[in-house]
């Protein structure tokens, strides 16, 4: 079945923004998008979006929705297996509760895709999943069970394991444990290449996609020194990486650009709740963007509510991002950083028909969302 959305201003995030545009959907895919002057005359369902603003479905590149539930308290806290500092074999997929109310809040806010990962208690925390926000069974919502491997530096591993009186209790130990594990995984990879029957090591096996550059590391780091440690380790083992939070990134933006770093920043709506957030600045995303660094904005839900993702983008625009770059920070850039740019993040032929429609400017707090489509089906 075909559906034609017409009449709205369409931010395709694909280098083209028709003021009076159309999107043709067939099944779960976008078939065409462009200016109304070129709109095909089809006998199909037609939805008038005149006066509205249309974006690709929003993408939250870092959250804990469904794995750290808001209401269930301790029984719903499944993000940190803090009994072992090295847990790359753990999959967020296996802990996500699709009945968590944050999924419906995400939908109402136009968020159609979320990356859900383990927390930052462990130096190596586990596998980050990407899923659509609509559905009753996680298996039907999954886009990819593993888009990245979660790493953490700085205060969190120190604090968690200091309380347990076991390593790591310093930044030195955190980095050393990560290096030791990656070295073992590299050695294990060599053995696997020459002997398929060598003893299976679940933890090291889980790191092979990272070492083979099939997925990146998402490295939790706030302070500038931790950011540089993340880059140092990534270079040593020749792995792809994205800096997660990157709170002091604005202080070292030129150096990050020289290292071709990418960043997922946020959350924006939090207090300076721990020492490594002392230099937190809402200018961070804008200054990274101006330095030429591909920058996505996240909520880190439940640190910031899932439905505040666009508010985070609005704050970034207030501090110097252009509107277009701020839109990209919650659509195409997070999609690319999750390795999903061929499917989501922009309005283009062949992409998933994930679309959000606003009745005013998306950065105006009075604006409401009138339509949300996931895979071509209207869900709001």
C-alpha cells in the first residue's frame, strides 16, 4: 500500500530541504521524496502536511531505555553487571523490557530508534543494541543486536569497584584492564584464525567484531584526560571508536578534529552531579560541531528523560549550532555513528519510512508532534 505525505517543509538531512515537499511511502520504505512540483499523480492514501515541518525519525544514540526502568526501581535495574569488571559477552538485548513506559514516551517525542547499552560501571560493559521504539517483543524491534561495544573510563568504574575493594580503583588500573583484555582478544583471534577448534572463550569471542572493525567502541569519558586515554587505547589496538559524553571535548576540540574523533554528547539536562562534570557546558556540542567533529546528541535516559532529545538539540542550537546541524545531531549523525546510515537518519529513497511531523518549529517548546511513522506505519 502506498501513502503520500505532501505539503510540508521537509528536512531530508540528505542535502535537500524542499519548502513544499512530498514523501512517497510504499510498505515500510521511502520510494521518493522531493518538491511538490515533481510529485507523482498517484491513486493512494494522501496525508496533507501543509504548514508542518517534517524530519526523519529521531535517533537517540545512547540510552538505557528498557534496561534501566523508571518505575520498577531495583527490580528494573539491569544495566550494570558490577560483579566483574570485564563483561563484553553481555548483551543489552537480553535485558530490555519493551513494556517500559519510556518507549511510549520516545514514540510521542518522535524518537523512532534508540541505542540501548549497558551502564558504565565496568571498564568493558557489553554489547549495545539498536531497536525501533514500537513493538511488544524485543526480537521484533531489533535493528541490530550489537552496534557497538561499551567501554568506560573515569569515575564510574573507580567508584563501583572501590566499594567492592577490588580492582580497578584507579584510572591506571581501568586502562590496564582494558589493554590486557584487548591483548588477550588479539591473541585469541590469531589462534582462531589457524584453529577453528580451539577452546571457545565467550568474552574474547565477543571482542572479535571490534578488533575486526565491524563495530566501534563507544567509550564513556568525561574529562579531557580520560578522552585522550580513550583515543590512546583505540590507536594502540587499531579499533574504531566514538567518544561517549565527551563532556570536556570543547576544551580540546581542535585536537579531537586532528584525531578524526566522533562524539555522542549529552545528556544536556542534568546537574553537575559528580566531579568529572564540573566543567560541563551546554556549548559543548556547538563547539565540537564548529571544529568539524561529527557530533550526535543523546539523552542517556534515564539521566535525562527520553522525550527531551529534541530539547537537547534546541539548547545546542541556542549555543551556536545551526538548526540544520542540530537536526542532524539527532537524525543522520547518530544513525551513521551506529552504523545504520543506510537504513535510517534521513529521508531518501530506499530508507526505512521512519518520519516525524511537527506542527511548528521543532525547537519551539509549544510545538506538538502530529504524526510519527515507523516502517511506514503511523504510530502517533
